[in-house]
């Protein structure tokens, strides 16, 4: 337990500043909710979301999900994105990124979760 954050004698954040622990918890909850939404859309085969994303947007969303420990959801998103963009292999910069996500999605043991 972090006694500095729970001690009644510990300094309190100055008025107008953000409590970083509460903010981090809120951010984690938000990413968890985002992962739930993406999982639901992918499960319903709602390709509208995936088709509306350009590569930088899809990659950024996948990176946020991955950073929030939702790597499988991120990999599924990018796999679906690749299926909607048949020419992704034509761009060498995209190809390496997409192949990495495809490997994670098709071979789950290839990526160890972050601890």
C-alpha cells in the first residue's frame, strides 16, 4: 500500500491540479470500455467501423488498446482492417505493422502479455 497517498498527513494536491492516481484509474476504465465497444463491434461483424478507418487511425486505436492490455482486441481490429483493405501489402510501411498484428491474432502464443 502506498502510504503517501492514503495517509491523512500526506500533502494533498493543490487546488486545480489533477490527482494522478484517480486520473490513471479513469484512463484505464476508459480504455477498458473502448475495448469492450470494439470487441462488440467486431463480434457483430460491423465492418462500418473498420472500413471507416484509415491506416493511421486503425493503428493508433490498436496501439491504445495494446497499451491498455487489450492486445487480442487490437490484433483482431487490425486483422479486420487488413481484410477490408486488399492492397495493404503494397505499402512496405504498412505491411510490416499489419503482419505483426496478424501474427498476434492468428498465433496468440506469439505475443506474451505485458506485465
